[in-house]
C-alpha cells in the first residue's frame, strides 16, 4: 500500500523542512527592509539598519515561541479534559503508538457548531491539537480518528512550525506596511532634505513594503494547499483506514455552519476552510486564493491510496 508513495512522501517532507528555513529567512529580510525604510523616514541615520535587524530578529523569536498562544487566543480555545472529552483523549492515546511521535500533543477545544480542527506549536514537543465541539458531536469514532491523525501528521511533518510562524509574521508585515502607508499619506519625513540612508536599501525597502502583504498571503496559501495532501496521506498511514478520513472530509464539507472565530490570518491552519463558499448549492472551485485544495481532490487522492 505504501511503497513508492512512501518514498515520495518522505522526500516531500524533507523538502518542506528545508523550505521552512528558507521562507522564514525571506520574511526576516522583508521585515528588515521595511523597518529600515521606516527608520530612515524618521531620519534615524546610521542606526537604522541596526534597529531593523533587531526588530526582525525579535519578531522571528516571538513568532517562534509565542505563535501558538496567539493562535489559541484568536480562536478562543480552552483546554480539553479527560472527563468531558474522553473519546478524543482515547483516540489520541491510540494514535500515539502508530504515529511514532514521542511527545503527546496538548488538546484544546473551541466551542463552535462547525466541525473543524487544526494543529499548532513550534515543534512536536510543544504541539497542540484543537478541535471544535461540532467536530466531536457530528463525527463517529473512525471519522474523528481520521481527523486527529491528519493533525498529528501536520505535527510529525513539522508543518505546524511553518504554519504558526507564517501566520504571525504575515500579520506583522501587513501591520507594518499599513502603518507606513498611513505615515506616507500624512507626509511623515517629507520635510527631510538630507536623508543619508543607503539608496539601494531604501529602494529595496519600498519594494518590500509594497509587495510584502501580497507575497505573504500567496506564500501562506500555497504552503497550506500542498501540505494538506501530504497530511492526508500520512494520516492514512497512521490509521490504515482511508474510509474514516474520507467520510470525515465529506461531512465537514457538507456542513453549513459558520465558524464564529474564523479569520483570514488563521483560516489556512484548519483541516478544511472555515469559510463556507457554497452559494445556492454551487461549490466554488479551488484557486490560487484558496486556503485549501478542493475537498473533492483530496478525497480522490485518498481513494487512490486504497
């Protein structure tokens, strides 16, 4: 069942880990250039580059260590308990053996009728799986097992690190670009006729300022779409039951409830998009702006694993 597919999957995982460092480096560069541009607009002189580097390094550090807390807060998640969520705890305990993970993720719950789930954290040692109450109520044992296995796959494949960091860093870049745009509109630094900033860095900073929000969003969406297929395949390896995940995806796709805590910054983290795009029974096709591949494509890929 998993022969040539196994080799390809693990090769994709290796490449994704390499891309993680590369993408984080790109965001640090963008933030450095943007902050440098800001500093020069306020005529801070030669210390501008030092300030820019300090801000970019601090933003990367805070994204790495506090992104999970920020994301849980945005989604209003609360810790799961063995008494209230016994089935969920039992499923995770069983999957820990087949997944080969050494560290057990912490479980959180979001009180919402839409069935959905996501994983976050900087590494398997500090990982979190969060599910909605709707998921616990509407899925049977094997369907829920498939969803939890999918999220464990994101943890084992180190998708959670990149996803969480990108979420926070894209938000920071968008915030900075918006702030600078407003400053430029109000003429901040326009009276300075003796700007001694490096002209090349100034131009790069302006270009980064303009392109960063678009680049950040496209990078976030592209990463999510590709890694969902890998996580689905890895989940089947854990459960040896593609039908459970297939049935779960069908239920999640057909559910019409809106996720109250859904927002654009965290939508890509969920197993399916928390935004319902079905209008008058017509399904919207996946595009470059979609946070997830189409559910139909994912189900077809899972059926090909049988």
